C-alpha cells in the first residue's frame, strides 16, 4: 500500500523549518522548472508543489492534508519545486531528501535587510515579533499569521486547530467542519491527518497517497 501524504509531511521539513521573503522566493524561482512567482494568495508554494507532485504521477487523486507552512517553509518548498524535475520530486516525496537541500537551505537562511540597513535572520520574518525597527518584517504576513481581535497575531497553523489561542476564541470561529457517519462534527483540518477522528475512519477516506517506485 502506498504511504499517505501524512508520512511525507512528517518526514520532510515542513515542521522543522520556518522560512522568509519575497525577494528570496523570487531568487529561488529563477532556476526554472515547476515553480515561479511569489507566495501569494491561493497559489502558495505548497500548492504548486502538490500540483507538481500530482502532475509527475507521484500521488493518487484525493485530498492532501491541510498544512500551514511558515515563511521559511514556503521559501524552501518554492526553491525545491523550482529546481526539481519529476525524479527529484520523487526523491523528495518518497525519501524526504533532495539534492537541492543544501542549496535551498542556504538561499532560505540568508539574512534579510531591514529598511534601516540592519539585517535579521530569515526566520524572524512573520514570526509575530517586530525585529526591524519599523516592523516591516511583520508586514504582509497574512499567509502566515492570524490576527486576533486584540491586534496580536498567532501562527496560521494555530487557526482552526481546536485550541483557543487568541483568548476569546476568535481563531476558532467559523472553522470548516466535517460530519462523521455517526453525526459527530469534527474540524475539517482533521481530515487526512493520519488519525481516525471519526469512529469509522471516514475522515481518512479519499486521501491522496504517494506513489513511490519500488
Ligand atoms: Ca519578526
Ligand atoms: Ca487555535
Ligand atoms: Ca483524521
């Protein structure tokens, strides 16, 4: 049986990295291949990567797990996809490694220059703390941060995760749900996460699986 993508997401660095900045994303994408463009709106690097994986015949049809990559993750993913052919993507998906790991790590761990000339590490971008003197490292972070009513921000991955992170539950308001066969409502992000949240496992049905050689 093919592995589902939960194992892919757990063995690659989606949780381990935290990445940053449009100029680096464009630098990453200059190598041609399957990538291109910045991390904007609905066509984020993770979605481009999953599309490329499917186009290369490396996954079955079905739903991918929900993930909320950080800025650094997105830079790394963008870099990998921009440079990878289908064989490279197969190694990345099936083995969790890429021949571009080192180069992409280098690109995505560069320091970023603030407006005043100071530099900050890439992983300070969109981390919720203003590290540049004008706070520009926290601008345009809507893909990575959720803004609570009190103006503070939390990681996007904490939105709709079942925990009240804002204090008044606004990060858990209006979250999409999925109804199990027995009527139980679960959070939609629990689908295809590798755990049976419905007693009959319906939330894990119809999920994409990796197609790996051998
Ligand atoms: Ca910051
Ligand atoms: Ca939450
Ligand atoms: Ca589940």
